């Protein structure tokens, strides 16, 4: 067993199994404390919630509690290993929620025989939480599952593999195109991959100004074009009128390569055919569609991003999902809509253009970092994310009419401990 494999197993198993725990938030030292915590004292909040279910936000942890729910059909880069094998990933998501946004979470692994069974199971228990983060569910089922749960639930439902990836990608892409001197509405984009993340990324980029006719999406059979008869409804949205059939055809003269598929799919020779100042987001993890060293060797004018933490410009969902939910929970939003996603995009985009705090430089043991080709997206250690993204999302929820509370008086947020408002 390799040292890294053993280290990962030890991390998850010692000194106690797992990565998360439940904490008690009230005193329990005396008999009186216990009588308030359970019987008979617990009857009073039960009665108040029975009068008005909204009182659950006042007397229980619901308002700061998110469920991370999966069926285990698309676990990270591992594929369909089943619900129980996904549990370490779901616990890991809980760690990130707590670490970056002060949000409590519980993981729920659903052994469902069909998408409808999954939907029915989750919908029946959804009121337990303040929000639902769907995770690691394969396409195209994930689209229908999310759509149905958004319709049936009165709390935010967010499939992070789709929208978290899309939000961070769009923020970095807008900055990269600006640095490259390219207009968003004129940029020609090649997207290799046609799964949930790829489709969500392209849809959100269209909302940001990219023209759908300038997007060439490829799946395993090549370019998704209007002459194909094997497309599901989600791929069909990006079927273009074109004679391009292969990646070689599509990449020639393209401004952007967006990789959300698998390793080593973009060659140095293909990169050389792209337009000046090409933007390459090679987000397959751990092995990108083209290695950064190869990309920079092929083109000294390339702007490069990956999904890896050991290279500049990491496209990392942790820049988004904790703060999306923080903002949504703080105004008790009923859903996470397009306006809230776009607010997160522009908050991330703008934050990358500001001077980098010393705490970030110290965290990465570097002396200097500024907006440019090597820094188009904020880093996960930037403590300003909590306030900037959360507040933008909360304001968008209020402005778009999906908030049940006003914009919080406790904003701006200074730390993860400062998450409870009036």
C-alpha cells in the first residue's frame, strides 16, 4: 500500500471513524437542563411549531442545516460505486460546509431503484432541513431529479456538480476572456464533455452573454450537431448547425477549450491551432485534458485553469457552494434561482480583481499574487468569500422574490462564527 493511500485511510479512520460529529448546543449539566432538552420541556416548542411550521426555524436547528444527498451513481472520478461507498465524499462535503460557512450538515445516502423512487424518498423528508445539496448523481437522471425536487420542496435544492462547477467556471471564464482581450459574445467555445457539469456550465455561460451558436459541445461520438438523432433533450439544447464533426475540426481557431470529460483529450498539436491567447479550462481530475506543462510548452500565450490545487487557477466548487447556501439560508430562500447563481458568478469575478490579503499569501506560502493570467479565480483560503458571495446571493434572493426574510442586518460576515442573524 502506498504512503498516500495509507495516509488517506488513516485520516478517515483514526482516532475515530469518519470526519463529522454532532455537537450539543445547550447546557445539559443538571436535571433541569435535561428536562428542558427533552420531556417535559420539549413539548412547548412542539406546540409552537404545530401552530406555525415556520417556528421550526426558531426552535430547532433547521435554519442552519443542509442535507447532502446522493444515490452514489457518479462518485467524484470513481463512477457508480453505490450509495454507501459515497459516504466518505458526503461527509467530506459536510466538513467543507462547516469549515467555510459555519453550516451544519447531515449526509443521506439513498438506495433507490429508480430516479422516481429517489425523488419520492427525498421529497417526503425534505422539511427536516433548511436546504438540500444533491451530489454525485449521474446524468441525465440528475436533471430530472433536481427539477422535480425544486418543484416539490419549499427549501433550496441545489445540485452542486452542475451549478457549483458552472458558477466557478463562469467567474473564471469571464476574467480569462477579459485578460485575453476577447468579447464574451464573440468567443467561440469548444466543450469536451456533455454530462451534468458541462451542460450546466454552458447554460450559465449563455446567461453571462456567450452565444449558444458559438458553443461546440462534444461527447464520445464527436460534435453534437443538429443532424444527430441520438441526443437526449439536454444535449439537444447545444446541437449546432455545423459541418464540424471531430475535436480537430472544432478546435481550429477556437478561443476557449472547456474540458469536463477525461484525461489527455487535448493534444499540444490541437492547442496550437487555437486562436491567439487561448483560454484552456482542463478540469478533469486528477488528470486534466491537457497537463499545464504541456499547454504552456505548446503556447506561451495560453491562459490555463485546472481542477487541481497544485496549479494556478483551480476551478474548485468550494469557492461557491458553502456561500450559496449561506446566503440562501440567511434570507430563508425557497429556492436557488438563476439570479442567485449569477450574483455568485459576478461576486467571484470581481473579488479576483481586488488586492489579495496577506492571509492568503501566508496560507499558500507565496510573496505576491495579483489579478492576471495566473490568478483569475479567488483561492479557497480567501476569507472574504464568506461575506462577498453570501451577501450577493442573499441580496439576489431578496430582489428576485424568493426570500422569506429581509436582507440580514448581521451582514457583512467577518468569520464562520458570525452566521446567526437577528
